[in-house]
């Protein structure tokens, strides 16, 4: 006798794989611009991270005696790897991306129960681990566009840590706009002084290259909202809270606090808002909860960027708010149909 | 007619698949040789058979009587002979066999006498009489749930009904029996609505039709113009599943939300299906009980999908063969694809709630169920504004208290959450499981409560008996002691015991003879009145 199922007997053709694929596709414009400004290191990192993630995923699934095919095709491991790779500096040894991706998949994802069960965003756990364990490698960025490295130079550095003749790692790498503004503000310079002294670094609004990367991730994110893969709540409340914090402090003292545009279009603000914080597994579930969750991330980003020990703060803010999700979910239960009439 | 409408939360725009079964007019299905009538066709109590095997029955004759309040009788759909009263397969999700009356038709279609049961002037009847007619005609909600209709026409003390809604939304894909009925029998529906309106003594009536049923809407509006009934409004509502859910429909039309754990009557609304209205009209005006209904036979397993007017008790398989069973006919669903249920075998009878027989091909391999990724799409479409994924976690973990905290029982099992779930989790199945478990637990608890109370009372009774015995013995001992102390004879002991007993009886009598306080200190007038009443009572007694 055939197995009798309970209704409904029809379904839309949505599935996890399609959702993840849509997110990966929406990352493409931002990634291309990223590669344009910061070289092929981005691509090399992505490839290394994705391969490591798939190998780790398959291995752990086999060990856990889970079916491999559905969990590989769901695309979550690949997406985690790509997000991690996009967060890394572009001139890094290969093992950095591999280690981060492996840590994200094995520790942050599978040790917590695998897809759907991990309380922390795996890519951000991998990133945070790398940032704490390898601060030097993780904070050295090459300048946008003027780095002069081609694909093979980057590949060579990635695997053999050798640079073309006449180039030295220390001379090539420099601080990001977020990093330098933080350091120089602490030295007593004003925002305008810092920007004017480093015009080539700061570009038009929030850092040469960075602003374009952020704009492209913003576009990709808006597409995701339009095709209903993600909701607007988290990105809007996160960016809104970040902008609100920036506005208040910039308004009170424009010399010591950079403007809204700088905060929104530098670092990983847009990538974080549309692609990282919106990871459904680790975010709050209800719309009200999502607004709280996003706002929490935005506020934390501003606090850590401004007064904390790290120039950018997407990873730590997201992880801190991940911790708060069960509580947010508990207190943001929407009223049930007909509840308003209850006495 | 345009009217203000309110938006419901969530819902889905589903592909309709409705046109396929609406291409031809409804025709009557040919009379089947064997008709099988389950005694239990809806929630509540099963009817009780009042015929025996071998009895000859006439069309429309009551063959099973209502048994309890939430129960309705069953009538013979045709004339013939009772050939069996036994357990047969019925359309039920569990595939369970239940008691059925089986009729072998004689092909004569000979009606029982119905001239005297016609009530063309129903306006002279009071609502109780109308409810009795409707109950005796075996009418239940024909939209799906099958709740006895006469109960819903009884608002009960303290409830005021201000709006009567006829539900012609029919929001589930594939089903078109109500749409066809509205097109073809619009006058009958309006007659039925008028009868219900009279029974409920309500002013405002609304017939709600989804805006994808243009023809039905037009026919109803035309029929209304003939009736010149301006108190009835036909309102088109947006096509959105589940707009026809009772609570959702009421919200759409009135803006009022039926309280969580409440009934529409709590906010002054009564809601009936359009097919129920037609059945009520037939019962009251023509004197005919509910013995047939419109059934949609559709799906890709049917060559000529259509609607048929089917005598209750006709086998699904005969209807499927009649409409052309294609080689894709693998899965049989009673009801729609969203809320219906699959039946393993199509050799089951049409019952009062069989609105649709959906026959389709079956997926060869079900999708692999992925873990929940908490995307929240389920919560966005849930018309009851629940958090389906939280319910799922707790139902899966068998944490049933928590599921109730998350309002499990407000779930209407519409299936929207399962429809959109990207992980393909059968969410509704988990909720049904949790509900059943909770009901079972409550049943258990009730049973054990009764057992405990019984046990406690028994303990109490035994102890009381013991204490009484002790007391009696003690009294006896004391008496003996006293007697012995005075060194009296045995007769004295007996005498003392008798005296004591007499004293007890006296005390008891005295206690009993205390007259009620309100007849002391009466005025002359009151005394006279009492005397008069007493004499009247005496007279009545004598007469009887």
C-alpha cells in the first residue's frame, strides 16, 4: 500500500537551493567590482574557500551519516564560503581562506547540528576566528586599483608567499579607510583633515573603490528583496540604525565623527546588511523581531567602529545579535488572529 | 456592488485549475445500483439506524435518526432494499471502516409522501420549527466541515446576530461545485438565505463570492433583482486562498476578527455555505431531505472533469469511471488539494461533505525534507497570524504545552505554510499530530480525573463508615459502662438503648418538621392566597 500523506498536496516550486542560488547570483555584481578594485585575490580566496567548504561539508556529512546530495545542492556551504572569502583581505596566503572556511563549516555549522541548527552565522564565526588568531594577515589590505598585481602575482603570493621583484608586503599593504580614520582620529586629527590628507584613499564618499563595492552590493540586495528571497526588515533597520547613530554623533561633532555616507558605504556595511545579517537561520524570525535584530546590529557596528578595538564590526555585531535571537524571538511574538478581541 | 472590504493577513495566490471542470453544465449522475450511507458523516455523534436489513425503503425516507444534539438523520437517497448494515470503507483520512447502511436501489426512484412536508409559507413558522425541519432533513454544512446546520441557526441566549453571511468564496483550487451551484441554482440559494434569515431574525445578509467567479456573481445579482431583496448584498471578494475560511471571510467582509478560541456568533455573525442554503430551500419549500449534492470530479486523472449532482452513497469509483479515468489516476483526494485528504481506495461513497473528488498523478518520489532554515515565509502567509516554524519546533519536540502557548488551536490547517516551505517540511501534518496528541492526553486526563475522584470518594466513604462504626461502638460501650456502673439489670440496658433510639428518632423528626421560614408570620391575605392555591392543587390532583 502506498503511503498516505496529509494535505496540502500541492507546493510552490521554491526550495532552499533556489534561495541560496539567488543569493549567490546577487553577490556577483559586488564581487566583480571588488575584483576590479582589489585584484584577483578576491577570486582566489573564493575558489579556495568554496573548495574547502565542499570538502569539509561532504566529509562531515559522511561522518554524521547524513545524505550528501541534498545538503551539497542546498548551496549553504558554498554561500558561507563565498561570504567568508569576500570578508578576507585580498592578498593573503591560501591557508587563511581554507582555515576560515573549514572552521566555519566544521565548527560553526556541523558541530551545532548542521544546516538550520547553527545559532551563529558560520561565515562570521570563521571570520572572527581568523581575525583574532591572525590579526596581521587579516588587517593588511592592498590599495584599490593601484596595487599593480596581476592574477599570477596574486596566485604566486597565495601559494608561495612570494611577491614580484621590487615589491614588499609591508610596502604594498596599507590600512583601509575605516582603519585609517579610526587611527588618525585617535591622534587628534579631524575627519576633514584626515580625508584631505588622504584624498586618494577616501574617494568621493566613503573610500576609493569601497564606495562602488558597497553600491553594487546594495543593488544586489535590493534585487533580493524584490524577488522576495530576503525581507526588507533586517537591511533597512540595520542601515537605518547605523545611519541614525552616525547622524546623531556627526551632528553633535562633525570633526570627530564621520558622516552617515561614510558609515553606510565603507567597509562591509552593505554586504553585511543584505547578505550576512539576513541569514535566516541565525536571524530573528518575526518581522518585528527582525527590525529589533537589524537595529541591534546597526547600533553595535557604530559602537565598535567608533569606540571599539576593530575598524569594522560586521562580524562581531552579527555574532552578538545572534546570541540575542532566542530572546528577541520570545518577546516579539506577533498577536494571533482574533487576539485583539480577547478580554 | 461595491462595498468596503478589509484585508486579511497572509494567504496565497494559488493557481485555480477551475476552468477545466466548469466547461459543461452540471448533470445528474446516473442512479447507482448500490448506495452506501455511513452513519457518521460529520463531527458529532453518528446517527442511529432505524431500519433493518431486508426492509424496503422509499426515496427520502429517514433510515437513521439523529442520536444526540450534534447529530443529524440520514435519508434513503433512492427507493430500494436495505441489504446490509455493516462496517464499510468510508472517505476518512484514516481509511477506517465505519457502520454503513447499504441500499440496493430498485430503480423506481419512488418518493416517500412529501406533499405534507412542504412549507411554502415558512414565514409563519417560528425559528424553532424551522430548525426542526432543517435538522430532520439531515442538513449539515456542505462546504466541508459538515457541522449540523440547525445548530448554527440557533444563536443561543444572549447572542445577537446582526449579519448572516453566505460563503460562496470557494477559494481552494480545483473545486467548482459551489461556483456551478451559484450559476445554476441562484434562486434556490437566495430562497435558502431568506429562510435562514427568517430563522435567525437578522437584517443584514451578504453573499460573498470570489472575484474569479464572474458568472456566479452575475447570476446571483440577477436573481436578487427578481426577488427585490435589497437587504441582501452580493459582494465580490479578492481571490486569495483562504479567503473562504470562515474567520477570514468574516474579517474581509466586516473587518471584525472572530476571537481566538471563539465562534463567529460571539461577534454577531453567522456564516453558512451557499450549498447549505440551497439544501435548506429544498428541505423547507419542497419538503425533500438532503439526499444529493453537487460534486466536482476533476484533476489530471480525469478525462472529462465536470460537476455532477450525485446521490449520497454513490461510490467514488463509479463517478470517476463516468467522467473517464485516465492512466494518471493514481491519487484520490476528497476535497481540494490544500485541505482535502487522500483516500487509499476509491471504492468509498460520496457523503454529505464530499464537495470534490480530485484524481491526479502522484509524485514518484517525495521531496527530501530539509531542516527548517527559519526563513519565516510560513509566518508571512499564515492567515491565523501564527508562527508556524515555532509550532513546528515544539510539535516535533512533543512539547505540547509550548505549542498551545503558540496558539496551536488557532491553526485552521489551511496548508499555506506547507505550500511555501522551501525546506518542504510537512508542517500541517505536525500540527495535526500535535492536536491529536493533545486531545488524546486531555481524554486520558479526564478519564484519570474521574477515576481519581471515584477512588477518593471511595476512600472517604470507607473512612466515614469506619468512623461511624467507631462512634456507634463507643456509644454502646459508654452506655454499657454506665449501666454496669449502676449494676442494673440487662433489661435496663435494653431499655436505655430503646430510649436512646427513641430520642434519636424524636430529634430527627423535629429536625424534619421544621417548616419553611417564609410561611410564618403571614398576613391574612397571604394565607388566603395559599389556601386558594392548595385547593387548586388538590383539584388538579383529583382530576388527574
